[in-house]
C-alpha cells in the first residue's frame, strides 16, 4: 500500500532523526514516479536514439541524492527540489557518455556565437533571415540545423552555469533552486542575480519563442500540447524550442562573462 500524507511525514521524520535505511528506501519508492516524469520531459529534447530507460537509470541516482540531501527547513517542496536533482543527474549521465558528436557541438557553438555577435551589434533579437545570412545558409538548411542541434542545445544550456567546481548542480533554466548542501559564500546572491537575468532574457525573446519557453518550463505543458494551443505541429514547436534555447545560451554566455570579468 502506498503511504499517504501523514505516513510520508512520518517517514521523513524517521529518516532525518535516525537516518533509517528502511525509511530511506520507502521514500525512494514513493517518489520514484518523479523519475519517469522527468525522463519523459527530458527525452522530448533529445534524438530518438537516446533510450528513455537510460535516462531513468541516471535519474534514480538523482532521486537518491535528493532524498539524502533534502532539507525541509529551507522552505522548498521536496518534489521541486528532487526534479532539479533528477534532471541534473540525467544531463550528467548524458554528458559522461558524450552522446553528442563533436561536429554537432561545434555547429552549436558556431550558432551560439553568431547569435551573440548579431544581437550585440543589433541591440535586439536577430531575425531568422539575419541569422541565416550570417551563417551563409538558406531557411531550409537552417531548419535542418535546428533539428540536428535539438539535443545539443538542451545539454548546452544545462552546462552553462555548471563550470564552478564548488557547485554540485549547474544553475539552469527553470532550476534556480537553492542547494541543500553547503554553498560557497555569495552563491545564493549569484543564483538570485542569474534568476533575474534569466527572466530578462526570456522576456526579450521573440514572442513565439518566449511563449514556448514559458509554457514548457513554467507551465509544464508538453511540446504536443503547446502545438495544439498555438495551432502548429509538434515538430514546429520543437524547432521554436531549440531556437529559444540557442538564443538563451548565446545571451546568457554574455551575462556570465560579464559576471566573472
């Protein structure tokens, strides 16, 4: 029988007080569906060659880590905290297996740099035509490029704020959550600043890209559901999602460089 609300509270109390392995295992079993949920959402942005079972395997480690390190006194719901940990573990697993070919990473980097340079010069969002012109490709080739980069864009954005060796998890889109582990001085302030900047960057996205990001990351809709709302195909939403991530990556790189300079 699955434990109810009072039983879960009792298990948390027992685990925190005694570090009971039995309570730990029951908590992991109770929250296991979170892993499948996160795997389904992460898989949307990845090539079909990535096995969802592999994501679930990576995510279990994140769930265990979340149970062991969760601190309810910080005022964050466990589900919110665990989802960030699970997602981070999945991205770490993908990164460790280096599933993105070097050529694709190079193309992603070139696109990011092109967008960053264009928007620095223009002082606004670069249009698709301007990006194509700068890359020397046509709209059809650009569409194919976005399809190729869909997974690289996801991992690239996750890695963006993860270069500090003192941080256990990178700061990434929709995951500006305080770590339950000890933080280096100033980390909370930096996270708040990044969250503020991220909000500004999302607001400056072209309308359709901003809508996709908001509905997907903050409202929890699937790409299929977003397509139905917008009256476009799921593949078109996926392209808008990838364009938004690449644009966010380019802009946040500039902000990060400014923070560390």
